[in-house]
């Protein structure tokens, strides 16, 4: 998978980028799991607040970006 940042800042301690990228790919394909995502906290991960805000937004629920 090609790394993407989806507009998220990379911070010292944040969500695992590969896990977030994979989940966003599922959303884009319309196949997101029913349960809310749980991402590991890692060094040089995506900013947690930015990811949480994106996933709480209306586009996340509809599976469209």
C-alpha cells in the first residue's frame, strides 16, 4: 500500500498510519466495519485529534470523501 497522509499531521505520538490508511480505504470502498476503529498509538503517527475529527464527520458515516 502506498503511504498517504490524508492531510493529517505526523506527530511524535499518534495513531498508527498504516491502520488509519487501511480504515480510510475501507470507508472509501464502502466496506467499513460496524464497530468503531481502534488504532494503536505509535511514534510518528497521525495526529489523533485530526483523525478523530475526520472520522466523526458526516463524510465518514456515509463512506464518501
